[in-house]
């Protein structure tokens, strides 16, 4: 290769490297910074939680369709005790509540104008509730936050009031859109 062409090759390589770096930096600056999640501890008086996820894409009959999940979380008398986690005194005294979880997936069909949707058969299991942020971090069990990923650690229950984790974890496909806490009504005497 002649010296003239070597210089042209080197300068064109440096130019494309500079363009690539610039484009990479521009793309990074366009990503929206998500606000931090606002976690809310689930009160002990709460006996039921209805929770909806944002829409996400799922495959049904070989076609990608929009869908969302609805969770019904009912408090039980069962608790999960962890004697190894001594750093959290409040959880060791109370135990972590175990909820009966019913997950129903709604898949949308047809045009948006029709608004047709179909509910798939519900999944049912027991577990403890946590919400993780985009980096997978959570303040611990028994907290909720809009915009996070619902994470339920499945548990086996029965007999006594203690539960045992199975090692399986259920994660919501969509982020938490909204939730409603329901309380036991107090009877007036």
C-alpha cells in the first residue's frame, strides 16, 4: 500500500471511530432516567390487595398480543420466619406475612375499538410479596411500589401457622401499574 493510501485509511478509520463514539453518547443521553420507586409498607390490618400490571407483549397462538396481569393477594394467618436474618429485628418479631396469590392474565384480541379481551385460567399459590426496581434491588418483603416488578417467593403452608419457602420465585412480566389495599371493617360496639 502506498503511503498516501495508508494516511487516507487511518484518517477514515479515526473519523468513523469518532462518529461511532458520538452516536453512542447521544443515544445514552436520550434514555429517560426513571424516578426512584416510592415503597409503601403493607399495613398489618390489610386483608386483601388488588394489583394490576402495565401492558406487555405475550405470544398467543403464534401471534404477539398485548396483555396485562391482575393479582389478587389475600392475607393468610401463615407467616414466614427467618432466624438467619437477624439484622431485621422488626421482621423477626412479626414474621413475614404469606399471601394467597391468584394471578389472572388478560390477553387483548381484535382491534382497539372492539376492546375484546380473554382471561386465561388463574394461577393460584402462596407466597411472600416484594417489589424490585429496575436493577433488581428491593427494601425487603411486604413492600409495594408502583413502577417496580412484583416478585413473589412461593411458599408451602399447612398445619401450623408457619410457611416454608419452596425456592421458586414468580415475577410479574409487566411493571406494577396500580394497586388497592382493602382493610377489615371495624365493627362498632
